């Protein structure tokens, strides 16, 4: 007999079927044993009646046991129907029960209120919890929406290397790796240089994947391995063209979440157009010093509160950061010397992406590299793309975990990270005496 998925049982009333899944709940009631079984499509109640050949096995079967159950799909009596629950109008009368894998007693109930370290220490188990499943279903839909939108706009996906010969940002902490022939390589902090090279071939490209930052943060906002959603587009007029593409992508992602996970994801408020302010304007709105080259975390939160109240938007662009604050490939605004054609996008109090128009002239780029104290010879492979001509272009890098965190209003980015890597953890804590997260002071 072919396996039937739990989500299909509603169309099988009166039939004998077999399902495979895990025991979500087991409860005894007199001489009967009740189960809630789950598989990838949902849950259903099963009952093992007195006299059933399956009763002896049922009494030895506990939570998280993996089973194969055969039985008859019956309609529930009207008084037992649960109208707002999946399969609330049926139950499986179990005739045969086979244990495929046993489970040890659980360390805590699946619905227990646990702290973050316990959640992550037991991640292979806790990811089965409905709350955590929602987090990563949401994340999967975000990636799918990102791809879907950019594909519709003529972008081509490519896979950027994760081992690189130098640091694209010119200063971010990097993880050094021993390579062949006594050479060193580094785990990539960004696909930036490769995105720009690819513009010369495809005009519009995007990539998704892990990036690595060897920075000793211990905050609710930072990770040492993160997933980034990047795109780069050619033949732009300026950075505003890139911002329009960002806005379109996030509106599409939001729409997709509303369709795929209705009432589960608290969707953001989005006006017809995201509000845009320059950095100096933002600082004036907040009443803070305009001499600073960036916004502090508390300023980002306050600016998002202002945007929601005054503009009806959970998103706000901040543009024109100083040349000193941005990487060498960022284009200076000729009409605003000292400032760049760059931007950050803030969402519910946190920066979720950075972007800009890039320098596309070869000689200017060489000078910019030197201006950051870097050696152009180390970037000769990258510079080849400019030597043979690249159009005006720009792009962004967006943090998937932060975006997921903010869509779901989670307290810590690690809650939106399946297997977090930070200075304190690789799957398990690196020390038993690690302090709690530091405040967001960087």
C-alpha cells in the first residue's frame, strides 16, 4: 500500500490508508491510546481502540517515535469536530502500528519556554517545534521571493566563490585559511568583486550564500557566518535605480509572505514609496551630531519609529554616507563632495542592507584602492573587468537572517539562524563560562 501524506487524509474518508511520521503527542484515555501524528504536511489524530492488534505497540510508543501506522480514516462525531484545526473533522482508527525509530525521553516539552542557549544547544531537536519551523519556512519564502522577483527583472543567478585571495571590503576581519603552494586564502566576506565582474557579461546578476566575518561581536545583531542576498545591475543612471529595484524586491517578498504564510507573519506597513533621507537629514531629524559618519543602533531604532509615525512605513532609506565610511568601490557624489552615492535600508529598527553606485572607471578605481591604503596589484584580477570596460552599475548586499528576524519581530538574530556561528558557538558553546550577549554598542 502506498504511503498517504497527512495533508491528503481529508479526501480519504472511509478508506484504509497508511501514513508515516512522528508522534507529536501521545495520551492514554482508559483502554484507548490517542496520538497526534505529524509529517511534512501537517498533523492528524489517531486512536488505537481496545482489542486492536496495535494496542500493545501503542502502549510502548512515546513522543517523537518515528512510526508507520495503518488504519481507517473516519469522520469524527459532530460534537468532537475542531473546526479551526487541520484534520479536525477526521481521525485515523489505527489497525497496525510499526515503530521505525525509537526516541529517548525528551529533555523538555516541545512547547516549553526555554532560553536561547538551550534552544541552540538542542537545535537538532528544537527545530521540530512549530515556532522554529515557522521561522525557517519564512526564511525559505524570503529567498524564494528574492529569486522570483529578480528573475522577473532579467537577472541571472550565479554562484560566487567562498575562498578568496583578499578581502573585498579592505579592512573587515577575515578568517585565514591555509591553501596550496604555501599560499593563504580567506573565507569570503562578500561576493562584491565577483558581482561587478559578472555585470560585464550578464548586466544583471544576483547570488545568495554564506559569508564570513571574523569580528568579535557578541550582540543580538551580529553573526560570524551569515547568509547574504546580493545583486548587481548595470547601465544605471545612479544609486536611485538600485533603490527602486530593492523596493520592488521587498514589496514582492512581503506579498509572497502574505500569500504563503497568511496570519503567521506580521507584515510590515509599506507606503507607495519607501521614505528616503540623507544621513545628515536623518541626524537633524533625530537631533544628534551631524559630524558623525554613521548612525548608532539607537539612532536606527529612533529613525524607524519616526518613519512609521510620520511616513507610515516600516522601511526607510538613508543615503549619502561619507567617502571615509564606505568601501573603495563606492562612487562619490559629484554634486555633494565628500559624500557617496550610497545607502542603507533600515527595517523595524535595524539596517538590513547596504548598497551604492560603484566606481566603473578603471583609473579612478585604482586611485580609490590606493586611497584606502590598499595595493592595486592585489586586485589585478578584479581590475581586469574594468580595464576592458564595465557600464555604470550598482548593487546591494542584504542580510537574510536580519531580514527574517525583523519580519517575525524576533529579539535576536540567532533565533533566525538555523545553526549560528559566532565568537561563542559552533553548534555548541565554545566555553561553559561565556557571558550573555553584550548590548548593541557597535
